[in-house]
C-alpha cells in the first residue's frame, strides 16, 4: 500500500470513528431508556411490582389474571377496619363469627362472648392469619360477613380494582372469591398509605389480651418471613405484608418495602414455598435498582392547562386556582429524561374522586403509565362531561441495545462505502492526470494520439516476438 493510500486509510478510519461517536451521542440523547425485566426468572403464576406512590407497574406477569388470593384478602379487611375503627374499640365475639370454618382453616382460641380490642383482632388476623377473627371484625364493622363483603368490593372499586370479587373477609375457599396481582398491588399501596395500619408491622410479635380459654393472653408472631430478623429470607427493606395459602391458590404473598425514600409493593400469586420469597426479592431488587422517582412539577404548565380546560368547557374563565392532589412524582427507568414524559387528561372522573377535582392527569413514558394525579380547582364547575375519551393503543419501545447495534452497523457500512468511493475517486483522478501529462508530452513532440498508439502497438508486437 502506497504512503498516500495509508494516509488516506487512517484518515477515513478517524472519520468513521467520529461519525459513530456523534451518532451514538445523538441517539442516546434522543431515545428512551429501556424498561427492562427482573434479573431472575419469576416463577409465580402471576406477579407484579408497583411503585406505591405513583402506582407505576415496574414489572407484571399475568398481572390481570384472576386467581384465588387466600389470606392476603385480610389486607383489604384490615384496611377497612383501620379506616373505620379505633384500635382501642372493644369487639365481642359472636357465635356466627365462628361458623363455616373449612377443614384446616387457621383459627384463634376465641369463644363466643370473648372480648378483644380492635388492635388485638388486627394482630390476630394479620400475624396468626386467624380466619375466625376476620369474621369477628367484619361483623363489628358491618353487622354481618355478607354486608362487610359488599363494603370490601366497594372499597376495591374505589381503589381502582376492576377484576376482583370478594365474598368473605378471610380468603377461605370460594369459587367466586377472586382477585388479580394488579388489584392486590393497589390494595397494598393503600395499606402503605395508612399510618395506623403500618405501625402494626413495627413488631415481629404481639401478646394479645386474655380471653376465656387463654386468660393470661397469648402471643402471635408475624408469618411473613421477610419481616423476621432471624429468618434466612429476612430483608431489611420490607416494612409489612401478608402471606396466604389454600389448596386452590397455592402460596400467595403481598410485600411492602421501602428504600432510599421509595416505596414498593410486590405481589406473587399461584406460587410455591419458598419460591414466593425468592420471587419477591427479585421483584424488589428490580424495582429499587432500575428505577427512580422524579418530581415532575416543572413540567406542569398550569397557565396552558387552564386554557385547555376552558377551551374544553371543563372550567369557566376567571379566577381559577389549579393544583394537583399530591406532589406529581413520576417513576422512570434509570437514564430516562424527564422531558420525554407526556401528560394526558381524562375528564370522566369516578365518584370517589376528590370533591374539587376537574380532571385526572396521566403521565406516560414511551407508552408506559408512570404517574397519575387529580387536577384540582378551588372553584367548582357545574358542567357534566359525558363523552368518553378514546382509548390509547399500547405500544412498546425498541430496545436501546438493538437501536445502538443498528446505528453502529449503519455507521460502519456508511463509512466503508465512503472509504471505497474515496479510493476509487482518487484512482480515477490519478488516471486522468497521467493521460493529461501524456497528451502534453505528445503535443510538445508534434505526435498525435493515433501515431503514438501505433508506435506502442508496434513496440509490443516486437517485444512479444523476442
């Protein structure tokens, strides 16, 4: 290879490398960070890990599949009780509360006429998973298990659970008692928002007050092994949760966790023991390690939103004071740009929306819902919106690795084409220069092209004969 070609080759290699670097930089700044999946395979039949503050689903496996929940049902029961009762209220055990217990069902030592506090009952139900105590609490709140079950379904709807049906407060076997991993995550997130309820898990065990069969009281220990410091599955991030098992459901598990200011809820249904703990750890590792929460307040332009709502006839022009019902955090994968978050508005609000809500704001990142808030206005509007918004089609982002690979391939191909074209162009230029020099020499010798070609052919023939 000539010195000229070597220099040209090195120059083109440098140009190619710079082109790839610029292309990759532009690509990384313009495309979305990948969403990803847990590092470990999730063996549960249905599972989900959700950010408890933004309700962003970080990973889901068959999360809308209806399954038997078993005793994780008691979380919804506990949530309703904690919202409607004082912990020091006295509860009296009835005969009906102790009936219809299926064979093998976990029960406490209670008898008709025994008196317990609501605090005692919550510990007995959540730690010992006593099904009879769940009935006692249901009767205390609503008068009967059937009436309480109706309240459970109303509360579930209020939380956004659209695929659940609860027929008892305990989770005992019933073909009509069904839920989903997603719905249980919503229930779990609401439990995490209840400070009174979350305080119960500050202890690993609790001594209940005396009853007729146990006058000195008895101690219950939390069943969730990730909350027990001496257990091999203990995880310091875990702040609460509930186990469950019946033959029809397999092992079920709901887990609350907190780390570096972020809160997650993980749900495993149709799982096995101890895989449900291993799956939960993998879900929590994924949720905490690959995502972050960011305050998106700077993206919300209330002046522009007000104009849009006025134009859509949602609010009237005048003295409006728009705000969100809570800090509008969004949950994003590591490396994501807040500017890539898009907001949409829904004017068809549920009956349980805040009284002064005028719209529901939904944040999206690459078609993934990453945050949801109510837009509030301190001046109420009498307008009623009946048109349903068009549903958005779900899309999936292209993997970052695939895009980078394609850019590199295209850059290399483009660079190779540029290099080959450059070499051919220089060779053609050299041939044209040589022909031009020959023409000038022949002209100075008063020899034409034809005469020169004849002389050249004659020389070649004589040389060949030799």
